[in-house]
C-alpha cells in the first residue's frame, strides 16, 4: 500500500481542543482508519508543524479525501507528501538517469 507523510499545523481551535482533551488524537486516528487508511506512526513536533503522521492508504484519491475531510473541520491545515521507500527508489532508478 502506498505511504504518505502528512504534516499538520493546528489552528487556535485545534490547539484548544487538544489542550482540553489530548486523547482526541486517538479518536481522530480511529476516524482516519474508518476512512480506509492506516496511521502507521505519529509524532508531535516542535517547530513549524505540530504533528507528523506516516499513513498508508490504498491510493491518492483516498488520501485526498482524508486530507480534505480533516481540513474542512477548520482546526488544522495539512501538507501531504507521497513517500517512496528508498529500495523502491533505487530499483526504479536502475542504472541512473540520463544514461
């Protein structure tokens, strides 16, 4: 299954919600699972982004739906990237580009 990295930044309402109920993170993860994706790992961050999620999804369309559903809540903004395993990258590059 394809892997995606989702970085998220909380808005004021999202921060307040987590301050009052940190377990909300687990509830959101279950909601994501119900949308057809798997949260493989999740990290709280210091800096420009608040959370980093490693997610497996069947395809880009599913991931797009998840990102749109989360963004529509108005509590956070996301940046989603496709992640390619290094061994897959090396195999795809073969003998290199331009040779």
